[in-house]
């Protein structure tokens, strides 16, 4: 949630090519536009509009923080089964802004609904009135600053003018760039699957690089599909798949006020009606949705502020998944483990420490630990064959560091995704408001 514009301008994305990203293209029933509301006092895109000309079913999961942003309050107040637009702004979290922040959203929603209704009258054979309570908001940025209502309102005409009824890869990348704060690269993912014999697309974008920790999982994530699924089915699918994806990542152990992941169904793909989440015809979609969410979640963790290493913490053979999750996050959130990885130091003693403080009953005589392919601890004992320099070489040469902890007490597993803790992280978060 911290903001450092120089990070954006010096983004690693500038080293990227279009071919580095998946080929997200068109989803029927969806339009995307991006614009600058001058929130950064320059011309970068900082507002993004997703417009659903026929409305969509949707479901969202939100932060579990006890202090939430005004846009989360707005979204939770919506009672419509379908929405018509999603508007996202960066630079300002609209959190701790009180009534003014909430009323700012109301003003923006009213203006946007008027202009989208005019768009309906211009473009549709059977135009419909779009209401302000059919608009969802995403906000990200600095907490506690006055919400820039007028700037965002003044950008709406530009957003409406830029609406195109087909998308391409370039537009998707622009949308992913438009919601970035301290991220160093845009995050996009896609899968193609089937419901019955019907081809289905699932596309997604996300942002997040700091203040990353469940529950939910600190980021903004938006998933779009042309499947014809009810809001109830979408909600069940999202809650099921969020646990091992966005709820399995951590950058710094801090949970934001603004977290949201939403899924939108345009219903343009025609397939047999799905009435139950356990319907066999939904299996491929369920699996593909998990892949999109996990792809995006990993990209968030890998792009953690100042990260030089992407770290997976694999806890295996626990009595239950909750214990496995506790151990995994105890390691993933340990500053001592994360700084050791940053320093290319295979300090396995810090991993042992983190396991011990997880408040999980373990049998030390069954514990095994590996860093990558290198065995360090077996049955609770340091292996006599362990050569520390081998682990140092692994940590130096690999961008992705895998930690394996085998509790050997059951058959439940959990994998957490995180990053190392570098001097750059401290610089970013010490300087982001200056």
C-alpha cells in the first residue's frame, strides 16, 4: 500500500516485453478503459474502469482488518445482484477518511452512473438506466489522506470516451499497470477451460507488493470470466480457492485496510446451467480458477517490495492443515529467516526457531528440513553429511528458494509464498511519503 512514484517510473516493467505476459484478449460483455486523474501529479494512468454493459454476477472477499477503507464499506452496502461497473483508483486508499471519503464515493458513483446511462442511450438498442448502487469500487494507496473526489470525478468523461467494446493484450496490460502502487511489474494471468463442451475464458489482474498477509490477503485482485455462473456459485468458488492462493502469501506480515479479490461473470458463454458447486461439469473451471488465482498470488509475493528472492515454504505431513499453515507462516513471516535468505545465509537454526514458535505440537524426532534439494535435518538431527557451502551455492544461484519442512505426523500439507527481506524494503517503506 506504500507509494513511491520513482519505483513506478524506474519499474522493472520497462525491461519487459509484451511476450513476457500471457495473451489476454477479449471477453464478451466487458469493456476496459484507463486514464490519468493526475493523482500522482503526472500523466500516468491512475484510474481504471471495467464496464459491464449488460451487468454481471459477482462475488468478493475482503480484508479481515477491523479498520476498513470507505470503499469496502460502500461495496458491502451494495444489495444488487448484478453490478454494471468497477472503478479502481490508485495513490489514495480512502481509508481513515470518514464520512467525507464515503460521500466522495457517492458523488463519483452518481456521476459515473449518469455518464454510463448516457453511453447506454447512445450505444444500445434497449438502453437501461445504470444506478449508482450498481458500481463497485477498489481503492489503493496511502491511508489517511483526503480522498481526491474532484480529481476522480473530472476523469470520468475521459474514461467513458476511452471505452472500447473489445479488449486486447495491450489494454489488459494498461489496466494492470493502472492499479499499481509500489509494484515493479503488472500482474496478469489467464486460463482457458470448458464447462461441458463450451469454451470458457478466465482472465485476471492484481496489484500488491507490500502490506501482504491474510486474512484475506493484502492486494487487489480482479477475475473476469464469460461463464454463466450465479453470484452464489461464484462466492463459493472464490472462498474455496482463496485459501490456498491469496491466503497463502505474505510479504511482511501486515494486513491492509483495503484488501479485496472479486470475480465477475458476464454470462456470455452458453453452457448447461450450473446449480451446484459440486457439479462435475464445473471441475475444469474450478481447477482453472485456482490456477489463475495462484498465478496472481505468486506474482504478488514475488514482487514484494525490495524482493530479491521468491520463497516457497512447504510444510508436509502435518496432523491437520491448520497446523501446517501455522508452521508455514511462522517461517514465512520471520524477519530473521527472511533476512538470512536475503544475505544468502542458509541459517537453518532460524527455521528451527520459527517452527518452534508456531505453537504447534510437533515430535522433534520426526522433523526433517531441506533447503532446495539439500537435506539438512533428518529425524530431528543435523545430518553429518550436510555441507553448508552447498546450501550457500543454491541460495546464491537460485531466484526461487524452496524450503521443505516435513513434520511426519499426518498427511496434511500447506504451502506459503513469500519473499526475502532486503535493505531495499526498508528504504521503500521509510521513504514512501517523501
